[in-house]
C-alpha cells in the first residue's frame, strides 16, 4: 500500500470517527432545525443563510440545493445566501464596515417570520454576531450550526433559536461535518414538503 493510500485510509477512518461522535449530538436537533425551516417555507417566507470565511461555501451549497434540488425533483424554494454577491459585500465593507456585511442585508431583505441559517466554524465573528442581532430585531428565527461551544454567538441566542453545536474536532473535520449535516437537513426539508408518505 502506498503512502498516499495509507493517508487516505487514515483520513476516512478519522472522518467516520467524527461522524459517529457527532451523530448523537446532531440527530435530536436536526428535526427541530428542519421543522423550523419547513414552517418558514409553508408560511411563504424565506430562509436567509450566511457563513463566515470558508463556511460561506457551505452557505452557498445549501442555498443552491434549495433553489435547485437536493435529491427530489421539485419547485424551487426561497433561500438566499447573503454571502454570494461579491459586489454587495465589497460595497458594504467599505470604510471598515465589514462586520455589517450580513446585518445590513438582513435589515433590508429580512421580514418577521423568515429564518436565518447561520454557519460558523468558531462563533466569534463580529459579522455573524451582528447578523444574529439584526435577525432578532426583525423577528427572524435563527438556526445556527457552529463548530465550537460557548462562543459569543451562543451568549446571544434567544429561547426559540436552534443551535447545532459540533464537538471540537478541528477545522477539517468540522468542514466535513457541516456538509454531512447540510445534506441531512436538505433531505429532511424535502421529505417534509414533498414526500408522498
């Protein structure tokens, strides 16, 4: 077996260990998160999503799955990634206002009854803290997937916010877990909205 094969096999083994460790933490809350998003969509409201740094790629992945389809051929669902428009982000970020890149969009585009899916690997980014506060000000329910517990974001959660906090397993494993969780979330949403059973 080559060194590459050994490293890859070790990566897969570590990945499976992370998945196993996380399943019991995420499974009870995943249904709540899917239910909240389904409730939003059935009320003809929208889901806003944002992620800091690399988590913005996961925000775009989720929005794309909802606007196109994940596993089920179906109508598009109104999900908007607030980090997708580089021109808007650059305009808002002028004059050192980068911390407002999401909150200003939530203030302009968000409505009571919407949901905000917030993705972060650490939970201490000022842009996400301001997004959370803006969502609360607008009567928007927050669903957060965070890579660490006891962060600044956690201190600001309201009682009806939904928190999926991953175990501290390192940045690479956190990224893999986010994709797995988002895939499961997409599947749950589609099952609730479009399943025949």
